[in-house]
């Protein structure tokens, strides 16, 4: 199947709704290269505190608060070309808040968008102007003039009173250091880096970058910033945090919280059979809690999948990639676009509608990924999968998946009627119960049990230690066995038991002497169940082999006989040795 046909299969929406491809522009050619006139002006502008680069107009209302507040940005605009055609170019734009009647008071944010005026700065023949009647030799002199003399904008007189600087989430390139490559995304690279915050704090970040070879449109910048805007207001342990953006110059950066692990889907494929049921359910629980928070924040994700989740070294899942997310509880696509068909709910395919309940359906697909270690509908074309989803033909879980998990996903999360699907608050509660039902004893719990038995005065314990396989590792096995015995065996308990035995012997001296003469004195040992002592937790636990250590502790506290044996997995005969401590 060709890549073109794959793209067509991934498209949702009617062909008549599809927009024509947008005109693109290279970041390198924002202004004329080699034009010393504009170069000097841009250098001055870049050094100005009120310059915000490619900041889109949707982010401006949050920054301009009062009448006369202004900033300067770059925007793609149409200008007259040869004949009747219009030429698209990037212009310097002054955005100013004009509301004379507000009398210097802070204007409510909901009123600001309609009060913001966007004024294009023109330049030609080494002159700058807003009004052709008043032209200036330098860009700096233009601003000096309108900071002292009012500017007439759509019958409103406005003075450029206060230049608004970069806010807490806007950074300059000088504050960012970019390091090693982590991966590649749709629009560029993702690299590890650091950023210096406004308070001087240095933070490790993941830098999503639009490379110098990328092409930008106003629409693309808006989409990228829409994702950043959504993430900016989300703060939860199971959601990747947005640190900030760099828009002043190219390349553009989105700075995200750095997660030490990697993509969840990569971890699931790599580990597969080694992941316990408890860990898988914990992954699902993390995502459910993150999604509960996202929905309460009035956001629908629309692209929930293992590939869009990160799994850190503390075994915490963090939801990422909000490129398709939308504010609100319902969103209907108006234009055809490429979508992740195999994760979508049936109603999204048939009606192009996305809701919180479609996120619930997609979460069910993510649970399938967690327990199968593979993507949904593998090796099937999107055109086939579309039909299967609409007909209710869902993914079949692996046979080792807990039956109550399968039942919950099939009957609740994948319910064809979206109204009958639970919300994420109910899902978090349900997964919590599943976690309890399938909980497994941790190494710490097993070690605690071992120490309790020893503290009760028992004289025999069995310690399981896993060590690397092979004959060359015998000395390591012995060293680990000795370490385990020292940490796991309670000497105080043995001393106490020895003293009690001495008292009993003194009381029954005649009988004891008689038994000694007969040579039939026997030391009894009480065998206990095998107990795991997780003092070996500081060692790696490869699955290749294991060493069992049987501790036969005599009443003489100066002697402990230890028997240990190496039991390789691959069928070699066990070897036994004794050593005296």
C-alpha cells in the first residue's frame, strides 16, 4: 500500500470540507537577506523588551491589561503585489489596547480581544511609517514619536504608553541550552536541554524545536501555540507540564517538562512479559487520574494513546502531546484532517464529533495496548479498521489478561452508546478496585515476613537470592549468600534462644548428663517456610539463574553453618557446598 493511500485512509471528514494547502514561508526569509536597512531595525527591535516575535494574536489579550499597553510581534500579512494579486509577507505589527473610557483601569480579559488594535508598520526606500504623512528614518524614532504623540486608530486616539515585556512562559534563545537528540516529531526535533527561568532557576527540559529547514504558516504557528496554550494551564503529576515557549526568533521552541524514561509504547514493547499485572494496572490508573484532571479542566484530549504517554523511571505515566486537544466538552471537526483511526470511537468516525466520552473509548484502547504490548488492529488497513469499529468489532485481549479487566473494558469503556460509558471519576474508582484485587506482594513485604519469623526465635531460615548465571559467578554467589545471612538472620534472637536452652539444661542437669553419656543428645531445628529476604534488592535481578541459601543456625552463637546452592535455569545439576562462618 502506498503512503498516499495510507494518508487517505487516515482522513476523517468530507472532501468538500478540506482546505486548500496554505502558502508557506521559510523562517530564513522573514525579511530581505542582506538588507542592511531592515537588519539594523530588526537588531534594535530584538533588543527591545516589548518585542514578542511570532506570538499569535490569540495570546495577546492575556498580556495587555490597560489602555495604551502595547507589544510588537511578527505576523503573516497580505500586501499589494503586481497587478491584482496580493503577496503574502511577514510584517512587524504593533498590537495596542485602545479603551480611552477605561480611565487607566485594568480591563476584564473577556472584553480585551475586541479592544486590541493591530497596526502594520510599513517600510520602503529606507523610511518607516504607520501614517504615510509621517515617515521616519529609523524604527526607533517611529516609536519615540508615538510614545509622546497620540496615534489615530479607527477614530480612536491612543498613545503607546507601556511596552509589555515577555511574560513568565516566554523565553529568549539566550536562556535556553539545547543538548542531545531525544527523537523527532511532526515538525522537527525533540532534544534534551536546560532553561534559565526568570528567578534564575535552571530547569532540565525537553525542547520541541522547529528546525531551520521547517516551513511556517500563520496557521501552523497558531496550531503549535494552541497546544502550548492548553498545556500552560495544566498542572498534575500525570500530565506533562509546559515550561514555556521561545518565539522571538527562529528556530521556535516549545519547552516541556523532561521525563527521564521514554514513550510508554516503547517500554511496553521492550519489556512485554516482564511487566506484572499490578504494574500494568498502575499504568492505567495513572492515565485515568491524569484524564480525570484534564476533563475537569474543560479539555478533551482527542489523541490518547501509549505513544503519547511518557513513562518515567519512578514508574509514573505522564500524558503528553496535546496537539489535537480542544477546550470544551464537545468538538466537531469542520475540515477533513488526518486522524488516528485505530484509537477512535465509532461516533467520531461517523459524525466527526469528539467528546469526553470519546476520550473514554480511546482510554479503553490504551488499556488494550498496556496489556497486549502492541498497537490496536495491527497489520490492518485503516479503511478496514473504520468499518470494524463502526460495526463494534473490537480488539481481543491476550488470554493472560485478567478477566475482570477485559469485562470492564468491553462492557463499560467500549460501550457503543457513549452516554452509557462512565466518566473518568468512576473509572479511577473502578481501576482502584482492580488494583486491590490483583495486588502482588512486594519484596519489602516478603522481607518483613522473614524478619518477623527470625525475631520469634526460629533457628532456620531460607533466603532466595538471584545472581547472574555461569560458573565464573560462583564466588559472587557465595559473597552474596554471606551478605544475605548477615542481614537476614537475627543474632539477637539466636542469643536469646541459646540462653533459654542453657537455663533449661541447668534445671534438668541429671537428665542432660545421662543423655550425654548415651551419646544421644540431639539438637532440634524447626524448619520454617521459605522466606524471601530482599536484602539483595541492591543487586540486579536477571532472570537467568537464582541462588538459594539454606541457613541452619545452631544454638552456639559463634557458629552458623550455611548451605547454599546455585540453581541455573538451563537444567545444569545443582552443586552443594558448606562453609563455616
